[in-house]
C-alpha cells in the first residue's frame, strides 16, 4: 500500500511540475511582445 501511495504522489507532483513548465512556455510569445521596461526575465 505504501508503494502505491508513493507512486500516486510522485505522478501527481510530476504532472503539476510539467503543467507549470508548459504554461510558462505558452506565455513566452506574449511576453516577448512587451516593451523592454516591462520585461523582467
């Protein structure tokens, strides 16, 4: 049971991290159109 729970938690955290990275990649084209004073890379 512990291994099954650990596997679920690992998959859940991996999905959240992947989703956050994907959202950041989707925002990048819009961010490149901002003026230089607004960019904070």
